[in-house]
């Protein structure tokens, strides 16, 4: 029989493993951490900037990292944008407020001039995310 302490340990271990998997998935993407650097790179490479607004406590953000961002087709399509991750409660708070981000994850696509050209609010599985990503990239 497993005691309460054993169950608590198991739950903590599962949460830790999920966080580690999310981090590994996210590292497969060549994220910029600085919006200014992302804009400079996007200008040079003639691409849109894709801003992933997340929070540390957001379960759907972690699921997005673990599922959608591990899909090969999604990763390939993301080569057409300059991806940047911003914590909406820390370094990305000002931008999240300016862009009126009110839920997480929210993916905002910006031109090199900083104009919003598309937005994907909330969690999407790989297929629907890929469709929207491709549509926004064609528009931008």
C-alpha cells in the first residue's frame, strides 16, 4: 500500500518530468529570448516574428511545448518565422499588455515594423496550428 507521502512524491515527480519534457521540446525550436534581436534577425532574413507569450503556471503552454512543438511539420514550418518566447508576467509583460494578450498561450505574429499580422490564441494541436501558421505566413 502506498501512503500519502508516496502519492505526493509520485505527483511531484510527474509534474517535474512534464516540465522537463516541455523544456526539451521548446529547446528544439531556435527561440530568440530578446524581441529586439528577433526583429533584427527577421529584417535580415525577411521573415515574420512569431511571439509565443506564456506563463510559468500555464498548463496549456506546457502541453503546447510537449505536443505541438514536437511535431516535425510544425518545426519545419517554423523555419519561415523568427520565433521568440516571452514570459507574459516577466520580461514580456510590457509587450503582452501592448498587444492585449489576455490568455495563454497566445502566439502573435509581427511584421518587422512591429505591426500585428496574425494571432493564434490558446492551445492548438499540431494540425490546426500548422494550418493557421501557414495561412498567417502567406498573408505576412
